[in-house]
C-alpha cells in the first residue's frame, strides 16, 4: 500500500509540473510581459549606441585601433539586432502596449540606421547622428521603466 501511495503522489506531482510548464509556455502576453520586452530592447539599443559613441570618440582621438573599433561595433550591431528580433516576437496585447510599440519600433529602426558598421564609417558627423537617437531611447526608458 505504501508503494502505491508514493506512485500516486509521484504521478500527481508529474502531472502538475507538466501542466504548469504547459501553462507557462502558452501563457498569453500581458502588459507587464510586453513592457519588460520593450524596456529590454530599448536598453540594449541604447547600450549599443552608447558603446558605438564611446568607441568612435576613442577611435577619432587615436586611443583605440581600427580592428578594436570594428570588433566593438560588430558586438553593438549584434546586440541591437538581437534586441529588435526579441521585441518583434512579442505582440502588443492592448492599446497601451500598441502605443509603446509605435514609439519604440521607429527608434529601433533609427538606431540601426545610425549605428556605424565599421571603423572606417566613423566620423564626427556619424557620432553626432547617434546622440538624438540615444536621447530618444533614454526618454523612452525613463517613461516606461
């Protein structure tokens, strides 16, 4: 009888775990989940632009080499692409989150457009183009964090 009790308890625990995992895997996106995804994407985009800005400034001042700047810019591009992809996967569940998407989507596109691809792309003008997008992302973060 004791073995039967343990077996039944084990089956119930396994069923509950399986059901909980299924719920978490299929749980619809709510406001909080969407906000977390949007803020994460905005923070990553901001960090990518800030890294490019610091790297570009150092490159123009002769404090870093071209290959180092290329590596840093590549990492920034990869991070921005990952953030945009992650953000695009989440659908806005309501009007508040749709407004968030309407604000952040164009900022991610602008961030991608102004982020230099290689060290040879970096000029004072390129760095000047980063600042307004960085500021807009920072404002988005302040509003939604």
